[in-house]
């Protein structure tokens, strides 16, 4: 498993149990560290006040290179979330909704970094 995490063994296959030690989950966030150090973080959030800062449970060691958000909405109601900035420890989102300026916007997110 250590060779898989470090990416140092070109012969061994990666099996699911090799990722178990590199996976962390709680009720709203999780992460998986892939061989070579690429890290995927994911979670859910509600924007009640715009802008909203989402702080990662643990920061990326070097940098966050991408954050993607997908809104969760009721049929017929337009809601959107937009990432306005990102860092190794957090990202900032703003909300848009045709249900009114005070309408909460729920979204799922995924961040990638190293």
C-alpha cells in the first residue's frame, strides 16, 4: 500500500484496499489522496449568506487547482452557485436564485489539488 500511495512501484496493481488508508470522510466533507499525491476533496454546502467561504477540513499541501460546484434545486426554480476565489485551505462561492435574493442555495462541490 505504501508503494501505491507513493507511486514508486511500476509493477503492482492498484487495488481498492490500497486507497482505504488515503480516504477521509465526515458528515459534510471527504477526500481521497491518489497515487502520486493528487488529492480530490468533496462535500455539500448551503449558501445562506452570499458570499460564503467553504473551508476544507484539511488544506491541500501545496495548492488547490480547481473547484467545481453543482447546485441542487427544485424543478422549475433556477438556482446557481459560482466560485469566485480559491486557495489551498478554502474557496468562496456566491449564489444566484430566481426565488429571491434571500433564497438559500444548496450545492455539491469537488476540489482538486496537490
